[in-house]
């Protein structure tokens, strides 16, 4: 879920257990229940013209590999996620 830091606090019970991508530009999100933290919305990156969102991935390369790993064989790609 992509949420602001405020929304993450307000809806904490409803979104518990789901991975969060928290947008908190003014300060550290104030909690550790996130995977990505967007800390800037007008950053600069060589080779890209214009504003770029800057983010932190909590967990490093190990977490990144986990997020993009193929699904286990026991889960069919045709199986609906939400019946």
C-alpha cells in the first residue's frame, strides 16, 4: 500500500500485516512498519531531467530479492488472489 505517514497512523489497524510504501517528506515515518519510505519528491538523478522521487528500501538487497521472487510452485498464476 502506498500511504502517507498520517494515513498509516490513522488506518494502522486496517492495514496491519500489509507491506507499506510510506510517503513522509518532512521527517522519518515514526514507525518501522514499512518496506519503502519516500523521503523526497523533487530529488535529482544524473541522466534524468526533472524531479525524481527518492526512496529507501528497508531490508536492503535481501528484501528486494524477496519482493521480486517468483511465486512458489504451490500457487498457480491462474489462481485468483481475491475470490
